[in-house]
C-alpha cells in the first residue's frame, strides 16, 4: 500500500490486511510547520464550527465523541476536523483544506481508526 494509492482513494480501511494496517500505523505524517495535529474537543470545537457554518451542535458533538476524529490547529485556532465512518474518511469541517494538510489529516484519522 503506497502513499500514492492512498491519495488516489483506491483503498479504504476495511480492505486492509494486517500488514497494510501496520504500514499505515507506522507512517510518519508531516504537516506544514505552522500546523499541528490535536485531539478534537467535542463541545468547544462543535460550538466553534456551528458558529461558522450553522451546523447542528449536537450532531457534531456526537460525531466527535463517537467516531475516530482528529483536528488540525494553527496555534490554538481550529483549522480543520477529519473523522472516519465505517467506510470512508469524512472531512467534517471545513469543506476543503489545502492538500498538504488534508492528506496527512486523512492518514492520521486512519491511524487512529486502526488503533481502536
């Protein structure tokens, strides 16, 4: 399983064998220097997102509590949140991120999913 295969969305988590899961789990993921991975804070992050795009707070909060989810921050500012359903990566907010941020975020969500 190569990074190129991941980027082209050929594979999904539920198709990975143990060797593939180990390779993904051990990948070192880099974000541009101003960004960092962080845990999702269900209440405050859902409230922040609700204020920016009028989504329903309770739905977002439950997604962040129940699904594997990772946030990206610039300092303390929330930049994006990714989560995983049973079948695919879900960028819950915003609708788009720069590719150099979205690709590592997606892989980090898969790593967290494998660890469950």
